[in-house]
C-alpha cells in the first residue's frame, strides 16, 4: 500500500517538487517557488486521487478506501527555520483532522 501511495503522490506533484516520508504515517512535500494557492490546488488534487480510488491489498484480493488530511504552510522568510514551517504545517494538519479529516487546511501566517 505504501508503494501505491507513493505512486499517487508522484503523479500528483510536479517534477520540481520533492516528496518524502516524514514519520510513520506522515509525508512532507516540498514545493519550491510555489504560493499557497497553487500548493492548495496540488494538495486537493492529491487528496482526491487518494480518496477516489480504493487501494488494493493482500495481492489485490481486497480493496480499502483511504483518505488523507493535509496541512500546508509556506516559508515566510528565507531566514525562517524549517522547523517553524513544519510546525505550522503540523498545526494545520491537526486542524484538518479535528475538523473531520479528508481535507486540506492552510496554516496561518507566521
């Protein structure tokens, strides 16, 4: 299932973007030179690609529905610590989960 998830991420992001696993069930996608509006559009496309097509498991004998929640933040200043950007994304992710899951939430500005 993880491979299929990674494939769907690759199909949803642009060639300049970088996706990586960031913990057990969390991923981070770095989108250079991208504003929050475009990042939101890409994240929503990814969310739909996951939610709209069940995943095959157990060698294709079973299918399960999967959804994702997404938190988006943006590097406000080049001098801003990456940890701060990730913290805001994590807070937005928490709000997405708290508000019912299967949604994209943009973090408040720093």
